[in-house]
């Protein structure tokens, strides 16, 4: 059978050739039309000739970057550092914001497989089977930030040990009900960091623990704290992010409780605003700028054919004044 061409794909999918070209170049195509083209491509095992395309273009000097948010303090710090590092090397990032939408994240990865980018950096909140399958099919280097994925290059923080140190610190002075607020969307935060916290508390023999799962937003976290304080007064609150802690800080004061006299408060992030509060927040500081620069350096090295390894970044505990 003769090799299937883009004209054949357009004919079998009953769409125009320009629509098929737009699909393979990562442009907008209606979902119904996209599904028809993908079905035909699978049926005929069609793959664009990326080699010929890259020979024609030589270098695009473009890097695909996928982020779950552009408004969070964490993401903005990572992206700013990453952008600066790539541009200093002559590369331009193509940024896609998924707004924590998993399907959009997968679609973005799929789009980058058809675009002439030289590499992809994924700021991930979770890695699913679908993520792994897509990334394994990609013919360009991929670096995953913030999550671990076997078979790829990752840049992660030592979330487990950071959580363990926090659990040990709180457990040293707090033996009464302890509230742990974690994210339900992020594996590093919701699984690794939580396990470290609980292991640290267990080491200190703290058993009376309540766990609330929330998202990263201030409003949702504030409502969760408000509901909890209506019936409970914990000896300590451990928040998975500084943003969650800021919500807790506001509600604790609104209820008339004192920090740390009545309730100790500790979190993760090291945001500048956490040190402006009175009392200043005890928080684990992560170097998000270093994460962004490291991700950029790794993808550039991979593009040049260098052998690279995953990187795990440490942390620093800012003592603050919010823990007994």
C-alpha cells in the first residue's frame, strides 16, 4: 500500500487539507473535527514526517511550556526564571496555561507533538497513564517539573523530608488535635508532603489528627477553615501551602484566637508575604526560581544531545513566630 499522505487524511476524514495542516501544526480545530482526523490517523497509522520538517526548518528555537496556572505565586516565579534562562540562550518559550484542567493539559502535550518545538517543559500537578503514553510518543526532549515520572527527566523538591521535618517540629509542642490541610490535586503536595507530615507526627506520638483536603485557592481554603473552627479548636494547623495558611491565618484571627498561643500555624512555600504577617509565619522555603532555571538548563542540554539526570532540590525552614 502506498504511503498515506496529508491529502489522503483530509479525504478520509472529509475535511479540508488546510484543516488537517492546522491540526498537525497545533492550531485550533473543533473537537468533532479533531476526533475525525485522529481516528483516520490511527486507522492508517499516519505520522507526519517530522524529520523532513525539522531539516527544512533546521532549528525553531522554540520550547513548549505547559503550566497549570499563571496566577499562582509559585507558578509565576518558576515561569519567570525559566523564561529568562531560555531567552538568554536564544530560545523562545511557547506557553500554554491549562488552568488545572487535565484534559487541556493532555491536549496541549498532543499539540506540541505536532508543532516544531525543540523540547517541552511540563509543570505538572499529577502524572497519569495518559500523560506517560503521550510523553513516551513525543520525539523531542521532555522535562517534568514538580512531579516524579519514571523514564523522564524530573526537577522536584524533597517534599517528603520537608513534610517530615514539619511534622516533627509541630509534634514537639502540640499533642492535642492537629489539623493538616493538604491539596487534593497535586501528588507531590497531597501524597509525598502529606506522608512526610504524618510520619513526623507519628514519630512524636501525635495521634489525634484531622485531615482536610482542599484546593490551592484562598477562598476555598478559608471556607474549609471556617467550617472546621465552628466545631473544633486544634492545637496546631499544618497547611500544605502558604496560600492555604494565609486563609487559615485570617480565619483564626476572625474567630478571636491568638497565633501561636492558642493555635500554632506552619506551612510550605516561603512566600515573601508570610514574613510580613504579625506574627510572621513559620514556613518551609522552596527555591522556585532555581526550579525554573534548572528545568530550562536541562532541556537545553538535552537538545544538544547531552546526558542529563533528574534533579531534586532541597529546602529551608524559616522559623517565623507562629509556632509555640
